[in-house]
């Protein structure tokens, strides 16, 4: 009879490892606090299932499929639940006057920025986050943003000239409109953050900075590697191992994005005043009446806002244009409304476009079916005492909400690739090049869509 003591040490180690794995699987599947919540096969055992779909770029669509199959609450990982109701958003992300029932950001995903700094996105301390929010809140008010209309218009005019020239050079091959939207939103965000001084130090960014849009590629690379590192924190020692595996390009981008933010922040701080110009984000941070932010904190805020503003807005604009290009009925109706309302570009402003009902409907429908942050995984931790989320009791220290599934209004039968029931149903096809219809009209769409969004 074979006993454990008679086994070779390697064989014994394998047996112990196998027993440990089986024990963990059995516990997570049948005895875990989340055992009663349905989910895809294997999701209760390991985070690898969710990681796989994340890295293939299909996690948001898979998540929608899971909600259609399993209902409004799905167990997508051993310690994570996904909700698809608007009420879950309020319960998970809503503010409360006291700390009672407040869901904190998951520290495994909301990591400190490069150089150990915290910002409005990743700060988890409620008092500190409240201070940051007060410091930046007025910068995002309607009045403050309308003051920057000249900045937006100037960036769009440059975009119009550059894309028209690119289209003339490329001919029938078209242009990669997503790339140009990245450049456009980058210019706008830079102007909002730093004002007129933005972009004057491009030559100081380093030998790889051939032009001001080099920062755009850095932002995109940095966003990718940030998502990877957030996910790998769930596996012990994996982040350290990946430091040796991740291509140098991505590692450099993480530091370069922060370095560029620091360079621009330092240059802007040295400017005492710039008369006859809108107040930029830096103005509100420098003149905040409460506790002052350090240079590193200000740079960290800019770092986060540039990443959030550039990628999300360009993604949204690209998605809306794709769906309009796929739907000539909606395209013609929107074109008719705009051309009957405006006779020149000068008439198009943030306030004058408010009377365009169909344009507003197109933008709102675009936000529904192609939300700029729809695939973001921003988990919150249920408080230790537990909490009712979307009418269901959730055990303490567990829970997350996934935005992609919520955008259908909580109806799991509502498809994401439909351009609204009142517009027309579309079939999603990956298209990134602008080659159809009237290019001048698309510029008008960009012009007003950017101002409104």
C-alpha cells in the first residue's frame, strides 16, 4: 500500500498541490459567500477566466452575454460580481454624507501612479478625495467649459485642415479617423489643462518626441499597461515577474506619461498670470482656497485627466461616426437638420447646437451604445458589514459593477450594436477609415459633436 511518506518529495509536492487546488475549487464553488450567485463555468474558481477575455478585448461583449444568460447579477470572478442595473451604479458609486455603507475603491485595482502619487481617479481616502474634487469641480462647470470654447474651436480648425490635407494625400485609401480624433482630443485637453502654454516644450520631451502628438502614443501605451498591471495584482508575485516580460516600450511609456505631465506642470506653475485667457485646470489647482496641492499631486491630476479625456472622447467620436456611416437614413436626417439650422461654421457654438434635437438624440444614442468608458473595470469593495445593492444583499468586502452591461438600461435583451430603436438597427463591423459620403459634412459633425460632448 502506497503511503504519503513513501512518495518521492516531488511526487509528494504534486499531491499536496493537487489537494490544495481541489480544496480551493470546492470551497469557492460551494462554500464561498458568493456561491449562490450564478456565473460562467470556471469563473468561481479563478480570475484567469476574466483575464483571458479582458486581454482578447472581448470582455465587455462576454459580460453582456453572461447577463443575458444568468440575470442581473453575475459572478465573473471568485470575489467579484457584475451588476447591470442603474440602481447598482447608485449603490456602488454613489456618495454618502457619512462613511456608513460607502463602497471604497478596490485597492487591488486603483494603484498609486508612477512616482508614488495619488490623484482624483485613484485616491481612496474619502477626505482627500473630497478635497481634490472641490479643487477641480469648478474647472468642469458649464460656465468654465464654455469659456474654453475658443480653445476647442481653435483645435478643431487645426484638425479640419490637417485631416483635409491627409485625405487629399491619401486619396481613396482614406484616413485613420480614430488616430486623428486622438490628436484632436489631445490638443483640446492640453489647452484645457495648461492653456496657451501647452505644447511649447515639445522639443524638451526627449529624442523620441518628433512632434507634439508623440504624447498621444505614450498615453495609449500607458493606458494599456496600467490595465495589465491592475489585473495582475490579483496574482501574488505576478507583477514582479511581468516586469521582466513586458516590452520596454510599454514600461517607458508609463514613466514618460508622468514625466511629460511634470514638465508641463512645472512650466505652467512658473507663469504668474496670462491676461485675457480662460482659466485652465492648473489655474484652479494653483488658486484653490483649501490645502494646496504639491507639484507631484498636480502633475498626477493632469496625468489622469489627460488619459481619461483623450482616449474616452476620441473613442466616442469614432464610434458615433462609424454608426452614422453605417446608417444612411440617420446620416441624411442629421445632415438635413444641421444644414437647415446653420449657414456657416461661425454660427456653430456650444449654445446654438442645443436647439438641434436630432443631433442631441444622435449623441445620446451614441453614449448609450458606444459609451467611451463602457469597458472600464472600476470595482468597488462592499463595506465589511455588507450592503444591499440593486435590492440584493451582498456580503462584506465583495462586489463590483461593470458599466458595459448597464448601458442597455438594465434590459439584458437590449443589444449594444443597435443604433436605437427609433433610428435603425445596425450590425457592428470594425471600420476605422473615413472614406464615405461628404467629408466636409463630417467635419461639421466633429465640430459640433466635440463642443457638445
